[in-house]
C-alpha cells in the first residue's frame, strides 16, 4: 500500500515553462534566499530553511491539490521564479504568489507566469476570486499586482515570518478569462 | 507531470503512513506542547501544518522522509518516524517522536524498528545515526534499546546533540 502524491501539471507560456519544483531548484533558491531580495518573502534564510521551504512548496500540492510551480525560462532551462496558487493553513484566503529569482527581474516574466497561474486557478481550480499579498515595502511587486489589474484592499495581513503585507484583489474570472 | 510515492506499511499495532489533513489537530496539539521543544517547537497551527507539508516535499525531493505513526485499529496519529537528511545533517538520520499518550507502550520502539529496517533494505541506509538532545534521556534510552550506541558529541542547527550509531540491520531485519 502506498500514498500516490498528486500529479503536478506543467503549463507553458510564450517564454516560460511552469513545472513541478524539484531538487534541481535547490541551488538557485539558496542563492535567492541568501540574498537581500528575499527579505519580502521571509528571507534571508539558511540552506536548511530553504530546503524546508522547497519541501513545503511541493507538500502544498499534496495537501491542497494545487500549489506553486517552478517557473523555468524555456530557452535556458534556468529557474526564473516560483509562482502560483497558495493557501496554506492560516492564510487569509486563496492567493496567487510570485517570487522572482535573482537576475530575472525586468523581463515581464512574473507578469507572464502570474497570468498563466491565474488562468489555471480560475479555469481548473474554479476559484471565483484571488488575492495577492505584497510586503509593505515591496514596490516592484505592488506594481506587478496593479499591472495584473488588481486593486488594493483596505485591510492588511500580518504574518509572523513575512511581516505586514498589503492585500491586492485580482479582477474576477469573467474579466480576465 | 511529476509524481512520487510514499510507501505505507504496518507493524503489529501500528500503521506507518503519509500524513493526512485529519491528523492536523493532533499534530497542532503536539506542536503547541512543551514536549515539542525537542523537535523545534512550540509551533503555532500554521507552522504545524507547514511541518506537515514539508514531510510530503521531502519524500518528493529525497525519496525518503518521515511517516506518520498511526494506531492500526483507529488510524489515530501517534507521532512520526523515518529518515531525514537535510542540508545541515551529516548523514541520513533515523528520527522518532511520539505524542504523550504513546509513551510507555513501546510504540516509538516498534515504529523506529520498522523504519530502520525499511531504510536498510529499501533505501540502502544501514547503520544510520540518530541525533539526540543531551537532555532527552528517554530518547537516549530508546536508542540504546534499539541497539544504537553513543558515538560522539555533535551540533545540529545550533544545538548540541549526541550522535548515536545504529547497528547494521541489513536484510535480516
């Protein structure tokens, strides 16, 4: 007898491949979590904590039936980011999250991946709404939320590792599908 | 598509299986208790659920991790055991933790024996170590009962630990 963990689907966009996170993503994630850029998502973090974060991303799929993908730059096979639906225990509501690895900023990758992830959440997971949480000082991420058509809500969400975050509400499915 | 499998098997009284959402209240209760400080607690509900997610991911990343120990008759969560080998670990470790109600019934012994045999025969990890906090005399007693012996003092994630070495159990186990 065994538990067969849920299949994790692969999505493709013009320039990106959204696939299951795996052991090959540990090194680029370590680089990201060792850097100051990770300060908006609970970093900086040690290799041990990064490994557990990676394991947690994969485990989210098993417990929720969905989770975030490794966003691979299709042309190079490099890890460009981690994007997708996220709603662990204690989260305020179902979220679309995005982290961009070092050196992949300014290419529109987060936008491209987040649109694909939102489409998946609305069409495959049948979400009727979605939020994105953005750390208070993370202006680049807030700008991305606005580019995706989100509007900011009045309330904020405070998390013990991520600090206080702004709450952006995505357009409804009928507006973006 | 990516898939991975968590093997499940039973012993005389126990089931070693994948975590389930239904276990979460008991897991959270454990992590809220003083007892959990040996394994990084106390943790709140959301961190407890995160620990559960990480067990799944470790199976996917490494092909081994912890099983939840459940009562074979009732399926009630009693603790966990299995092989962990994080970046900070010296080598694969056999770990075990049981809830208070499972103390004194040889449950950790039964589960850890089965996990150790699985590691030796199915994973190729034989003669593994266990990290034990110096003040955790119950766990040291269990390690000795499992036939392990004190090897050295060590350090793990900023804590002093005692490293116990298990005997090779091989295919005979």
